[in-house]
C-alpha cells in the first residue's frame, strides 16, 4: 500500500484501472476485498491474461483514502512513469493512430 501511496502516477477506480491495464500502462493493480465481484471480474481476468500483479486491500474505503480520494475505490493501479503503451493495442487507441 505504501508503494501505491507514493506512486507518482496512478489510476483510481475500476474504469481508469481497466483502461491502464488494456493500454499496458499498469505496473500493479490493487483491488478492495469488499468490491462487488461483477465490478472487478473483467479487470481481474485481464490482469491474469496480461501478467499484471494484483494485490488485495482490506476495503474500498482504505483503498480510496490511500489514493487520496474521499470516497471508496474498488480498484487502483500504479502506472508506468513513461506512459508506455501496449504495442499490440489497436492503432485507434494509440496516440497518433487513426480514429
């Protein structure tokens, strides 16, 4: 958790965390134990598929506070400093790609 707290770049919330994993930017993902399964199911599967380590956190409120937000968070991620993108991502999702 200290690593997440000190991270220069992070994603907070399942939508942002999922995007970070899809784009190859997530170095590690944190998921709250009390998050609803249907909210984090796809994220956890994608992390397994991409080899992104997943760490469990006691609760959504603890995860939210750790990330500096006033509400709970189901998930969060530490992001790569360089914003590295997955070379296998579709061109439309890469900067400068066709839309």
